[in-house]
């Protein structure tokens, strides 16, 4: 009798543990899995989940709702992959072959230099040891504002609201001086590529988005010899930003966005979408400003007076409409808050 009862307790404990661990691991990876009872498949899946769990432990989040939480929207869960790494770092400078081949075509670079030696040279100059925004294990609720460059920010009076975030992400040539009441004055991270570079305040992290090998080499020369001054347009020979403040966007993360989120629309993602997706992966709450047209249908920049500029929609590189729909869908499922401006 006692033996039977003990066996029952053991079996119950084993079944309970199996169910708990499996559901925790499946939940953890955010993947939409189809049920299959092939034992080999289950073992492979199980070991992959365990590996991911140890490699990418989930950061505790104390917001009311946290972006990476699965189970709220199938559309989101099917696209969001929390294991994708937004930065290249000195410790993680490997780009998978397929991502590299895709990336090489973005700007049709003729005879590119070796990527490995370029990255080795780059990480010999910049520390490239990650970003405090990314430090896992730090508790709390990371509130991020992503500020695009749309003219709909004019007269919006969003400035104070934007500045109240822990992290404020801006991009390209976006100025704050003179526009503080509408766009705020705080910047923690600024996304640029050589052709859109502007000098940043000393406390701002520069996130380089490389679209070609030359962009990575440009950072090296802009910090040293000053030899590169032209890519497809003139670019600054020298930059003042401190080496410690430079972070490098991961081309494999760009490809993930292009495939999972853009579903191959356009030639490659815009800086706005790259910044928004970056925020979704490193912040707990994301509020989006300065995306889309203004109330009159103009697509100009907030610092431009010529409202018929329309540069963002007119380029043949990005699918502005599809990108904007992603933003609206994210807002409709309450993963982000979208501030439409004026
Ligand atoms: C002529 C041209 O090439 N314009 C491109 C410019 C240009 O290269 C830089 O401004 C140079 O400093 O860069 C882009 O973008 P741009 O610098 O215009 O804007 C950054 C991001 O803000 C969002 N945006 C902008 C204006 C607007 N009316 N609505 C918006 O939603 C978009 O998400 C956009 O990505 C870029 O890098 O993506 C995309 C633009 O197409
Ligand atoms: C207006 C246009 O199509 N310019 C392209 C240029 O695209 C721009 O690239 C930027 C990154 O370098 C950024 O993505 C911006 O949003 C794009 O408009 C490049 O593709 C360039 C490559 O040689 O060709 C220009 O004609």
C-alpha cells in the first residue's frame, strides 16, 4: 500500500515538473509551436529551449504590461523573436552567412573589403562592449520614446512628455535646439549612418546603422586618419563622438526585421522602423512620436518649412505605407502607444 502511494506521488511529481518546465520554456521563447509528439523532435526542441534560456535570460520587467510578454497577440508573437541581438559587439561580431549575403546587396557594394578584418579593426578602436540599455538582469520598467522626424511634431507640444522617458531615441539629422517644446531636449541614443551623421552631445550614444562595409570602415577612419569623405554622397571626414559612445547595429537584426516584420516589402527597412524594432526588443514600454504624415497629408521633416518635401515617401528604398501600417498595428494591439501629432 505504502509502496503504491509512494509510486503515485513520484509519478505525480514527475508529471507536474514536466508540464511546468515545458510550458515555461515554450512560453519563454515566444514561439508559436505546433504540437508534435515525435520524441526526437521533442528532445531537439527541449534542448534548444534550454540553450536559449541560459543564453538569453529574460530581464525582469515591472511595468503594468511588458512588450515582450507573449500571449496577447498572435500577429505579434509570430513576428517577435526575443533572441535576436540588435547590436554587434566585440564579443559577438559574427554575422551568419545568409544575413551577410543579404546585407551585401542592400547598397550593391562593388568589391567590399573583408568583413572580418573590418570588424576586427573597428572593435580594436571602439570597445563595443554592449549598452547599459541592454543590461539584462536590471529590474524596473524601461520607458522609451522613439522620435521619428515627421512634420506632424510641429505644434504638437509633446516635448515634456518625450523628455519624461528613461530613454529617448532619435535619428539622422533630427535637431532639438529650437524645437524643444514639440520634440523635447533629451536624447539618450541617436541612430545614424555616415550619410546622415550629425554631431551629438557628449552624453548621447551613437548607434551606427551600417548598410555596407564602407560604413564600418568610415567609423574607423572618421576616428583616426580621416581618409573617407565620400560614399554615395559626401560624408564627414572626422567625427567628435567618443569611442566609448559608439554602438553598432547588427545586420542580422536588420534582416530579421525585413523578413519577419516587413515581409520583404521595400528594399530594406527605414531608420524609423529599425529604431522602433530596436526599442521593442530592449525596452519594456515604447511610445512613438514623429511617424507618418501630418494632418494635411504632408511627409516633410519637422524642421523643414517646405511641406511638399515628402522625402520619406518618395524614396524608392522603403515601403513607407507598409511600414506605417506595422506601426499602427502595434498600436492597435497595445504593444506601443502612437502619438499622431498635428
Ligand atoms: C531623400 C532621402 O533619402 N530621404 C531619406 C532620409 C535621409 O537619408 C536622411 O534624412 C538624411 O539625413 O532618411 C530616412 O528617414 P528620415 O531621416 O527622413 O526620417 C527618419 C524616420 O522618421 C520617420 N518619418 C519621417 C518623416 C515623415 N514625414 N514621416 C515619418 O514617418 C520614418 O520612419 C523615417 O525612417 C531614413 O533613414 O529612414 C528615409 C528618407 O527617405
Ligand atoms: C533617395 C534614395 O533612394 N537614395 C538611395 C540611398 O537610400 C538611402 O540610404 C540610406 C542609408 O544609406 C537610408 O536608408 C535612406 O533612408 C535611404 O533613402 C541608398 O540606397 C544609395 C545606395 O547607393 O542609393 C541612393 O540612391
